[in-house]
C-alpha cells in the first residue's frame, strides 16, 4: 500500500494532468494569446479567479453554474502562465508555438510538483488537515503580495519573489482541487 506522501504525489500528478489537458485544448482554441498579458494583468486575472472562489465559498451558490473546482484549475494554469511570463517577458504578439508553450508548461508544472514534494516532506502532509477555504485565503494573500512586489518594482528587502508566490498559488490550488475531488 502506498504511503500518504505517495498518495499525495499521485493525486497531485492527476490534477496536473487534468490541468495540462485543459491548457492544451485552450491552446488549440486560442493559441498562446496569453503571451500578451503584462504581469499586472495576469495578477488581476489570478485575483478575479480567487475572489470568485471566495465569493462562492461564502454565498454557497453560483449564479452562472460553475463551481469552485474549475476556478482552482484556472488558478493552476494561470500560475504556470505567470511563471512562463516571468521567465520570457510579455509580448505584443503571440510569439510561441503550441509545442513551445506545452514544453514550457511541462517544465513549470514539473517544478511545482518537485517543490510540493519537498515542502510536503517538511510539513508532513499538513495540507490534508486544512480547510479548502484556507487555501483560498492563502492564495488571495499571495496575490496581494505579488501586487505589492509589482508596485515596488520587484525591489524586495527580505521576501521571496513573484515566482515563489506563483508556485505557492499553484500548489494551494492543486490541494484545493484534490480536496474537492475527494470530498465530492
């Protein structure tokens, strides 16, 4: 029987496969149109997704028929887009192919998985004892931190950079997606 860390790894990888599949389908439909997003616009996109999750958690009702879990999936994919944009900058046009976008996606998805494994080892599966609403609040906190870092031009004194916050958003969103799959 697999241990808890191995189960977490399998669940994380399953969610990431689901995210990758959706990302690939959207690339087919839209191309890498997200390449034009400037950092602040991407931060705002993350913000509206996380705020919608919080709103649905509080109101317990969706007027457009979409639930919380798809928003966690969107946060994961936009978090990976954020990492790609940080590394490559934004563009005025779509400047990468679908294959190049998928290669970059896989690179950052794998980095998120490896970070989760290291942190999960150190935190000893603490995420399993957390409420989904806490993931939402932590994601919103990370987004506020990103906004502040953007506002000060990235000149932090002691804090992690935007990339670390994107990674944490991805990982909290994966945990939320896992929990919502298990609880439903």
